[in-house]
């Protein structure tokens, strides 16, 4: 688990920046393998986001400073593609101005820019659709049973 500089397209990373979180075990639900990870350099503090690239899981999740899972990121072909976040209030500042409350999942997707980098589309966040809830909802709830998918 790491970022572009450490990513090896044939598999693995030149340097691993993340490790499995000691308080959570990996789960596979609805065919989606997910696990909570921790940025190694953070020591005993959890404040770093999730990596841009995955190794063996379909979804990585992270915790806040209180140990609650607050974000999950989906990877396809090891590259980030969907961000599910409920750890903060989000506003589509440059988009439609819509606001999403903390505790309710908002979705942000990634686009590939002209330089080939994946960029999160933070100004067009939305709520999870029915297909995403059916596919990822049980896995997200297994790691945080208090999360909501709709207001």
C-alpha cells in the first residue's frame, strides 16, 4: 500500500507506507476484500489519509483519532477510483453547493487528468446510490455499524 512513487505496476511497492491496523481484521463481504490500514510514519496517531494505490485489497479504510472507521476507498486494478467518506461535513464548494453531514456517507469519484494522475472530484460529491449500498454497504457497516447512507 503506497503512492505513485512506490507503486510497481506488476505488483507490490518499492516501499510500503501503510500496514494493517492492529485493532481490525480484514473482511471479505459481497466479494469485496476490505481492511483497515494505518500509515506507518504516524506512529500511534491516526491522521493520514488513504493511499492512491492498493496491493491486495479492493477497499482500504481508515480510522479517526478516536479509533472509529471514518473513510473507505475503493481500488480497481489497484488504482483509487471511489472515496466513501463520513468523517467530516463536506460541501461541494465549486459545484452545486450541496452539503453532506458528518456521519452520512458522501461519495467522491476520481478522474484521470491530462498528466495521467488520478484526481478526486471533490466539488461533485453525492450520496451513495442503491447499487453502491448493495455492493459496499455491508462491508462499510461491518467496520462502522453507526454509519448512515442517506440523510
